[in-house]
C-alpha cells in the first residue's frame, strides 16, 4: 500500500502531511525491541492486590472491585449500558456529585436500583447503583460499603498457607460466602493459551482470561502479543464466551510457530476492549477507508520485550535504530557538539556597517577557522581536571586526525 500511496496525488492537506510524516514507509507491525526480559514470573506485592467479587446482575456475570472505604456503589456508564436494559432508566437522585478522597468532584449521571446477586441462584440484595462517566484506568464496577452494611456482611482475612486471603461473607437475605479474587489490577488485562504446533504451523487457540477480568459476555476484545517469542500471536479480534467449569471468559486467537522445531506449552498475551472500535480489514478494496482512518488515527509503534528468543531471529527490525560505520582515518569532521561544549566559536565585537548592500542578498560572510587536528581545536587546559579525561576520550582520541571546521 505504501508504494501506491506515494504516487497518488489527492491534493489534500491531510494527504500531504501523511506523506511528509513518512507514514507510507512505516509498517504497521514495526516495533522497538528491548532485551531486558528475564522470563521469571514475579508475584505481585500484597500492597498491589485488590479484592474482586463475582456478582450477577440479571443474568450477566459482572466482576466488581470491593472497596469498604467507599460509601456508595458506583458503576461506569459503559458498563451500565451493557448490563441494564432500556427499561432500567437512570433516576436523578439526591446525590449530584461524588467527592473522592483527594477532594475531586465527579458528576453523577443518575442512579438505578437493582438486585445484586452473589451467585446465579442467589436471591440478591437491593442496592442503589450510582452511574458516572468512564474514568480511564479505573475499575468500572465498584462495590461500596453500603452493600456490605445492608447485607450485614463482613470482610476479613485468613491464612490458608499461602499468605493472607480475603474472606467476604454476607448474612442477608441469606448467608453466602462470596467468591472473591485477590489479584493486582494490572494482571486483569492478560490472557493465556495452550499451544501444540509443528514448525511454521498457524492455528487458532483458546485464550483464557483471568477469572477476575472485568468483562461481560457481550464484549469484543483484541488479543495481541506481550513480547517477541518463537510462538507469535497475530492480532486477533473475537467475542467473549463464558466457560462455566473454569469460571472464566475465553476468546479465540491466532498463533504461529515461527521456529524450526515442534513446540508445546503456554503463551501469555494481552487483551483490550474494542466494543466501540471500527474494524477495517487490511485489503486492497478498503484502501480508501484505510487512508481516511490513518489521517485521523496515525500509525503508532509499540514497545515489546524480547522474550526467550535469539535477538537475531526476530523478523521485524526496529525502525528507530541505525547501524553506524566508524572509520578511524576520518579526514574532516564537523564537531557541532564540540562547538556547543567547548565554546570555540569565534566572536566579533565593535561597530559594523549594516546597510542593505552588506546584508542582502548574500548576508554577512563570517570567516571559517580551521584547526590542524582535534587536539588543537580543543584546549584541555580550559576545563577542570576531573572532566578532562572524558573530553579527551570523546573529542580527541576517537578522531585524532579530524579537522574541526568552525564557521
């Protein structure tokens, strides 16, 4: 698409900027590769973990984050629209705004009174749910202390041998020991799949989401890779399905064995919700739509860790790295950095004629100072003794025969 796009003359400003920015020559799969992945799984600190509770609203399984410090139960608008039917209209209540711990005010769109059930056959507890606009990177379903108070519930911690774990119990309308998940929020956007692949084989596999993932069955997700590995994950879009036996959601994703060996194991990816995204298939017939989309949403690069794989084997080059060829016998070098650090630029003082004949059309022609080598250009005696070795290594020893030109 890039080569054709370069020759197309649309004449629009967006198209011109598109070409000036170099987008026709950037691959959508290009990335920068880091080499700091250790392959070790590190447990999340206890201080990062939160208590997530499995609830049911109507027939929908919804994971909420329990917060005994919140006086109210709060839901994001996007989740409200997915969970409730049109007949459950928001009611304007007596609480127009919420005030956070940091004294920030959040407008309340309205409230809805519903039954929150703790398992599929639970009688449920009537609770007022306050709906607010979505806040990025925050839980969409916050169960507050009002639910615990109304249900005569308690939150405590027990140790079953693996450290403290939360125990959430309610007594109304019946006794229930709630299903809780004690995890760090950042782990909720990962997914995991088992694979068994021959060399160069591509296959669809089931990616399982964490049990505490805050999604519902109607959500669409995009599965992508977390790092570069021999088993590559192709960006895959799918609708979630619920696995009752495993108490988790799953989606299908495409993986490829890029190695020359048969491989079996587990691979971890990440996912994001794309319910409101417009999907455009990358093909020739959608060329115009793709160009229009990129004018509004320019291509971006993603940083990926280098997994347990030989760096030379990674098939995608980093587009913001270049290989420099160093020569020891460089004859001429314009040491611009030396100009800045060494203050070797010539200076001029005193009156000078500034009539148009001097300035135009060629301007003032300043003389050029030429040094025979780098050591003459850089006077080490002007600098403190503790930094002289560094300056000498950078500007003299590296290019001993360079001629520095200073305009």
